[in-house]
């Protein structure tokens, strides 16, 4: 059966040769606002063409009415499709991401509208899974449009990352970031949005995959925007404090093309765009940074609304000089303490910084000195980011207001304020997204509707967008300082092949040329040891051969990790290689070294580890030395996410500590069957935070007793039959399934895996409830 979610499935999933072709980057990564598009007035990314919340459009409305019969209402159209995001506008289309449906049919979707009349052109729906994000926070990311290709990129709360053809909605490629790279989400809906620069689409995340990236960290990945191949990975190398939704901003600072972003580690960071090389970090908060920075020249301005590390006040605003970096830290120019800039990102216009706090108070500062000009309250709570256009500021409030303000040198004037009711139900609505301004129109969302405002027949032309800072070309004799191997991260089937290229860059991250390199297979880089756990043996060498032209062919080993190393001109570069298990698959852990995890598994190292028991049997253990929910609760994934119609079986045992017992189970096609320790239940669920699929029964079970678990998911037409059973090991398998459900909006594919939530611990010296797993089997279902 055809999957409702087409996957980017490289030919390397089968034994054979994969040739990966890369376009050679030009010397310059061309900024979006310099790439020709169908309209110079488009709003292709959520903070606008200059990435600072500013539009150069003219003749925009200063008042409006949601009543289409009102005189001079300036309402062009209204469509009954609400959400929490900021729409984007490109090539005569409006795009947004939101949730749709109720109960068992609730999903996430991407929508495309005709910008002229608000009619739906296309939509793509997809399920939510493997996340704690609740229904009202689904669709809180922002899309990114590419003016060069017309493609649109979307990041869902479950980790699906799509490249759509903008005109038709056809999926050109996709990734499941959670199952492929161990992406982590949190209850608050904090999920990041992509940015496009040159040939790259860049996305940040908190992840825990394998090898050097096995431990949880704030990381960024750059995909080739046309093919979906990984060009580079990078990380902040700071401890994770929470998930976050600060997004990258690309600019040229001191002649070097960089992107700057806040992270889930309390800091703001800068990296080279083309190589991912980290340039600096500035730690200024005790929690996640959710604000997207704005940049003027060399000055980076960003805030947060969490606790401060060195002061008692909550909230902080900093201005950093990114051209003056010492010991990996930019110079602090000025700061403001006690201002809670938690959600809305700021506006930067003609040297003035407009920043809204979480209480919907708008502040105006001099961007270079920090001098405060004024503050103005326009509501009680704000999460959407305001926009400056035509001398006015457009903003939303959580309680559903859409306000139009006129800022001056000394204060701010309220021009208009409306609280539109929902079109579906005559009830109060919320406003959680930002504003898009394009081609003489203003677009915004409430929780129920998409609005388009504009004066009848506007004629004023937009002001030209100022030229961005220039990046100088490298000298003709520039010395190579970095060697990049592309693709930077590949997944192969046993016996599969991939071809690599070596590319040289100067110290400022500018592409120089492709290099003829010496190639070799290499072991994976081991993650740092887990506190309280002994380190495993040295990583094994990748089993495979690399030809002189950079083609790797791996051995017929069920699963392994490793790398490919290239050497040229005194430099060395590396690509990550994962050999993922294919079905059927069996693992008894007997050949896996202690304190290691099976080859090819994702999100397992650092959270699980093999241990030999007193009877000599080896098992996999869910470690219980870190009480953080980002670590104590985890899914370990085996294969790529394109498999379906199979059964997983596993032996499983849970310990008890005082009154705490763990949650433990198995994963099949994005369904989880698990024994809940605290409530003594057996649960079959799909979406962790909601009962979209939820079959729960009382199921008393004992600590330190081995149980057998079996979970199968079988497509049945446009539905799926999902069934699970659990019984004590040594007893006869019951004929009837313990729980079963027919899913009318099925997950037809998804990686098999193990689930564990170790509870009751406080740290390495006081571990919690461990979980043991043994004799895992995954087999395709028999076809009649």
C-alpha cells in the first residue's frame, strides 16, 4: 500500500551503488532578497525579507473591520483556517501550517491559498506522533519559502521535515528527524523553523542520535535544499536546558557569512553558514532562548524571558558586538535586566529596536546605545512577533486583539484595535502568530481564521530593500583551511554504497574548490561517557571499503556505525556513516560489548547500555542515572522510518524503587505499546500527549519479572489494525490480543523501537528504576 507520507528513500537502502551528486557552491551564498522571484514584495520567511520584522510596503491600512459590510473595512478576504503560526507569502500564494480534525482524525497539515481571494489551492495532512506537544500547540513552527525554486519547507511537531513544490504541494523530499536523528520535543510546543541561504536549508534542534552526537545537545543541520542530502552538522557544545524555538538569522559580519541563533542552552551562537564551523557563543540565561535575534551591522540583539544566571531578575536583553570576539565570546555592548522578552521576536528599523515582552508591552530602544525612548501597553499577553510597515506596527495579542500602532520618537499611538470573533463559532479567539506583509496586503492568523487586509486598489510602490552587507570574494591564492566531506551523513543498507566528495574552504568559510583526496574508512567517534557508567570499549572500524574516487561499499553487517575520512592539502574531513538494520531483524545483545548499544540504532547511546547479568546473559538496560525527562524518557529506533506492516516482539523487565516503577514497551509504526508503572496499566497509544489512539486497560504487573510483549500493525485498506499483547515469560502465549484498535487515520510506516521511562532517580549517586530488554525480534507480517 502506498504510504500517505512519501519518504525520501535513497537507493542505498538496497545493496548497490549510490552516486550522490552535489552542485558546486558559488563563492557567495546569495541572500533571499537578492534572488529573483515572481514578486519583489513577497514575504518568504516569517521575519520578512530582511529577517528583522520590517516591510518596505506602502499605503497599508491603519484601520479595518472584520465585518465585510462595514464601510472602508479594508478586509480583502477571510478564510476559516486558523492557527498559531506566521503565514508566508510567495509567488501569489499564502502558505501556513496548522492542525486539523478532532479526536482520532486530528492531524497536522500544510495549506496553500491563492493570495488574491483566499481559496485553498492544496493541502497536505500528516499524523502527529512521538511527541508530548498538545493539540493547541500543533502547527507553531513557521514555513520557509525559497524564491529561487518556489519550494516550501515545513517542520512538524513530530519531526517530519518536508520540501514541497510550492505550486502543486508535491513532496520533493522529506525526513523524519525524530526517527532518523533523535530529535527531541517538549510539552511546550517549542519547535524550530528552517532558514534558507544559497543552496542550503538550515534547521536547529535538540537531538541525541549516535556517535559523537549521541548525548543530547543543541545542534544544527544543513540540508541541500534540492536533494535533502546532509551537507553538515554542528553543535553548540553546551548543556541542554530545554527545547526552544529561536531560529537562525543569516548575515555578513566582519566580512564573514554567518548565521546566528539562540539555543536551548541559555546562549546565543554564531556559525559559518557553508561549513557549520562554530565561531562564538554568549551564555546569558538559565533556560531556553526562544527569541530570534535581529542584527544591525556587527551588533546582535536578542533577549530571553527566563531566569538569569548572575542576577535575581527574570528576563534579559543584550546587545553584542560580534566583530569583537575574545576567547570565543563576543563583546557585550549594553544590556537590560528584568525585562521579560520571552516569546515575540523584535523589530529593528532605522536604528530603533522595538521589543514586546510577554505581557504585550512594547518597548522602543536605541539599538546602539540601549537608551529607552518609551514603552506602551497594547494588551495583556503576547506571543506573536510584531511587524513594522508603512510607518505603523502591526501586532497580535493572545486574547485575540489585532492592533495597529503608530510609533513616534517620544511614544506610541493606538490607531486601531479589533477582536474578531471566530467564523466557525461565535466565540472569543486567540492570536499567537506574527504578521506577514506582502504586495500591499497584511496577513495574519487567529486561532480560527486567516485574514488578508489591504486598501482598495493600492498604488504606492514599496521602498527598495537596502543592500545587505557584502561578503568579499576569497583571494585568488587563498589558502585552504577547512575540508568538508559531502554528503556529511549517510544511511546505508547492509552491502550498500555511497559516493563522497571533498571540498575545500578558506578560514572564513568561503568555498574554494573540490579536492582530490585520499579516502579511508574510520570508526565512529564515541560519545562522552555517561556519569556513573563505565565507558565501553573503543569504537570498531567501519566494515567496508573505500575506492580512490571516494566510493564506499559497506559489508553485509546487520547494523553498524563508522565514518569516511578524506585527506587533502594537509587537511582532514569526515562524514558519518550509519548502516541501518533491515527487516527481518533480531537482536539478543550477546555480541554487543558491555556499555555499548547495537550498531545502527538511533537515540540509544547514552540512554541505554548493554550489561551482563549474574547468570551470564546480556541484556539492554534503560539507564536511570539522569532524571531529566529529555534523557530518562526515550525511544531507541532501529531502522529507517520507511518500513511498515510488521510485528515486533521483546522480553522486558522493570525494577521498582520505593513507590516508583518505570514505563516500558515497544514501538511499531509510530504506535507504542507499554506497561505503565505508576498506574499499573497496559496502554496502546499513538500521540503521547493526546488520546488520538488510546487503548488503556488495568494491568497489574510485577517488578523484577520478565514479560513478553508483542505489537503488530497491519494496513487494512485505508485503515490500520493495531494489536498488542503482554504475558509473563514462561507462560503460554494468549490466543487473544490484549488490546487492539482500528485506526482510520493510520500510521502506515515508522521505525521499530524500544520505549523506556526510568523514574524515581535523582542522579548518578541515586539512580532510578532500570528497565531490561532482551531477545528483540522484528518480522514482516505474512502476506496471503
